[in-house]
C-alpha cells in the first residue's frame, strides 16, 4: 500500500503540472496541433492515471501515455501475490497454478 501512495503522490503532482503549465512551455511547428488534443485527453482521462489503468485505454485517448509502464508495474504488483498464494503447498491446485503462470499444460 505504501508503494501506491508514494507513486501516486508524485504522479498526480506531475499530472497537475502538465495540466496547468504545459500550454505555456511548448513551441514548435506541430505544437499548436498536438497540445489541445493532449489537454483534452488529460481533462477526460486523468482518473485512469490515478487508478493505474491508463495502459488499458486506447493509445490515442490517453493522457501521460509515457507512464504506461508505471500502470503495468502496479497491476503486476497487485496481482502477483495472489498467484503465489494459490501456489502454496496447502492449496489444492498449487501444481496447476504454477503451470498456468508459465503457460504450460499440467
């Protein structure tokens, strides 16, 4: 749980900075075409960054698309303990769960 709060504080701070200041910091040939679409996506899909599911949204609709790895990592961080719990010797299907994790038939 500590990892979630530690990463989320920093991620939301950066997202707020992007939403507030990005429009004033850029320039270039394509800036005026790309920046409004980025801003609209961030206004609409900011919650996906908070819940770490922005890697499950279409790539052309995401905000902060370069943070897909943090979402992927957090999802694995939340799911893997349950996979290992099912593989403990006391569980009925511990051999089958190990094969399922490897993608091999039992």
